[in-house]
C-alpha cells in the first residue's frame, strides 16, 4: 500500500519537476537567441530586432507576468502602459544607469485601447501602483486596433491568476472588470506561468521548422524594405531567423488596414486617460509613428485626432504629455514600425530625461 501511495505521489511530483526544468531551459534558450540576434539588430539587418524575450516570456505578450513580480520590490517606478511599438528599442542597461527609478512595462503585442484598459485594471487589482509612482500611457497608432479578443486576455486565460469579465459580454466596447481568481489555485497559476515560457520556445521552434522545410525565410524582404524607404541589408535574406526576431511591417497600407479611427475608441481612450489622471500621476506619451504610415489616410486621420482633439483635451485638463511622433526618420526604423538600434538608444535616453524631468516637476506628487 505504501509503495502504491508513493508511486501515485511521485507521478505529479515528477511532472512538476519536469515542467520546472523545461521552463528553465526555455529561459536559457530565449536568452541565447536574444544575444544571437542582437549583433544583427545593431548592424541594421533587414527586419531584425532584439531582444524579444525576457525571463523566457515574450517581451510584449507575457512579460507583464514577470514585471508584476518585480514591481512588488520597487520603491519608485515609472510604469509604461501601451503597445509593442516602443518596447523593443528600450534598453534596460541605460535605464539602470541613468535613472533613479525602476522602469516597468505593462504591454501587449498587437496592442490596442482595450489592452490598455485591461492592463491598467490588472495593476489596480494587484495593488501595484504606489503613491509615488508615475504612469506613462502610450498613445500610438496601435491604440486604434479594434480586435474582438486581445492578446492580453488570451495570456491572462493561460496564466489563470486573474480573469477579465464584461458587464455585457456581447458588447465589444463594454468596460472590462479584472478579478483575482481563487488563491487556492496559486500552485496551478505558478505552474501555468512556467508553461507559458515553454510555449514561447515551442512557437519559435515551429516557426524555424516552417522556414527550414517550406522556405519561408526572409527572401525578398530586402526589396520590400528598400521599396518603403528602409535601409536594407540583403546579406541576411537567407538566414533562418524565427518568430518575432524578424518582422515585416514595411507595407504601410497593410498596417493601416488593421487600424481604425472611430468616435467610440476616441472616447474610450480619453476616458482611460481621465481615470488614470484622477487616481495617479500620469504622463501621456505620443509615440513615434513612421512617416510612411503617417502618409496613409489612417495616418492623416490619426494626426488630425491627436492635434485637434487629444492634445487640446490634455491641455484643457492639465495633463502632461511628451510628443515623440516625428522624432525619427523612416530609415531609422528596423522593420517599418519598431525603431532600429541607434534610434532606440536615443529614444531610451530621451524618455529617461523626460521622465526624470516629470519627477522633478511633480515632486509634490511623484
């Protein structure tokens, strides 16, 4: 009987140990890939950017899981809420050197206005915003994506520690409510967090295999990059570069087709700004937008909205903002949307300078 009980117990224990071991391997693999593709990113290889993973998590899909743990230890921090457009170029080594606050990301790949709502609600439910913290809300073209279900919701479902509910599930514009799930399932949530890391490597492996066996590598990317005004390096076209390490957003019309300016999204965006400003220290970032996208019909609508409605709204309500929309030339983008390495360094330094400025300016609140 004792042997039977021991055998029964040993099976789940062995499974948990296996998941922990594979999760640790996933961190090592993604760290190695970050290091492998960083030199290509620095050299301006066509469409290549790095790093894309942090502690095994996809940097703009699941990184917030690790960031929330880090926030628990921070005495003073700037929390950036937004989309993927500005995450990759941010360099933590510069942040650690040039600022006296921690810089944390609550972000979403393929981000949008709804993700911003959810991520802010998640911060509040987890009680992670300190009295002296600063929220930086990124408003970018990505804000105007309008998906039915966001990547943030999908990631929270996989994690299981929190859930998203809507008063009217059939109303895609209903405000989300974030709830913490049962503490009794904490071990399951912790195990799920490890499995998300493993999934990162699995997805990369599938993408690599697709390139190897079906030839879906970067061939032709140089021509597309050059067509849309990006400095291109064809020597990397035949490399098998998996997943998000290589992106192709060079066609601005295709990017614009995923975006929409609508009154309801404008209202939701402004409502979130008002809510954050009423409850916390807030600065709004008007994020960089590539010129090719700016010249599309969407880009012109977006410019008109920011200049003629959003900025006056911020001014009327005394809400601080920084405007980086036109700070970078087309050739400074790595893949048509994300900034290249050198531009990313300057972007990082500018953010830190401005956020330090807000720290001094709002010394009574920050």
